[in-house]
C-alpha cells in the first residue's frame, strides 16, 4: 500500500483585523510536529490581508506556502487551497488551534489503518464553553477516548481524502450549514467518516499565549 501524502491547510487567522500572534502560535505548534519538514503546509491569505503576513511567521516553517484566496467566504477559501494542494490528503486547521504532539502523525496513521475512510476529524480541548464549543459538541457528540465512525464531517481539525473533498466540498456561502450539507452528501455516497480522539488540538483563546510559548520553546530547541 502506497503512503498517503498530506497537505496541511491553515485558514481563518483573522477577521477584519489581523491576529498575527494567534497565527504565530498555530504555525509554531505545527513546526514542532514530527515529519512536518516533508509535509506541504499552505496558508490561506485572505483578500483584506494580501502581502501582510510577517516574515517572522513564515520563518517558523520554511516549507510554508502562502496561497492567495480572493473570496470573502471561508468555505470557498478552504476549497481554493485544496485545489492548490499537492497531497492526496488535506488536513484543515483554523489558526486559533494548537495541534498537540503527534497530531500530524495521527492524521497519517488514521488514513493508513483505515484506507476506506474519506474523512477523519479529531478532538478539540480547552474550549471556553461559548456557543461555538456547544455547537461542535452537538455535531460531533461527546468526547471519547476511542476511534469510531463519525456522524458528521468537520471544518476544523479534520482531514479529507483530497479527491473526495473536491467531489463534495464545503458549499460556498453555506455558513453554519456546511457540515450538515457535506455530511449528507458523503453518507449518501456511502463514504466512511471517522472520529479519532488522538488527533488532538488545543482551542482556547484565553490560553493561547501560554500554549504558544511552550510550542515555540520546543521549536527553538530543535534548531
């Protein structure tokens, strides 16, 4: 069995005001992942931030590639980046997330051990209890320590086989309905969706600065 290649897509790193510290945290955490040197990492550059990504962020990950995405719709931007990606698997991370140790390895391992899976989504911890976290729990169900078939896809901390995503992308302009629409289409096509709790990210805006400091210290120690 040939190994899958993974492209990581980082998106949504600011609204109308850039949030460079948040993006720096995410890229720094990616930079310490084992095997990231051989992994394509794409950063969606939103139209109102063209040319503004600081050099100090790009320098954290030499193989980071900025993709210019001219849509104001976040789902369309992710789809644009997927079309630019070279990997047979595309993994999505929003910039307010810190992938924990072994995250990238877990993406690879899950698709290796479950070749029939079209999508795998992981687990997010540290959410602050606001409506976004409650909505995720509603869609994804209670946290579990074991992998199992998933009931829904996800727009964040999720990886797809690229050819399947291109067939069933997040619908443009669908907002919070994107997951429901995409899931229904994939299940009608009899694709397996998978939940892998070991694919873990930290998502807590109040704790991002402390978590980022740990990740960047680890990164510095490897250089």
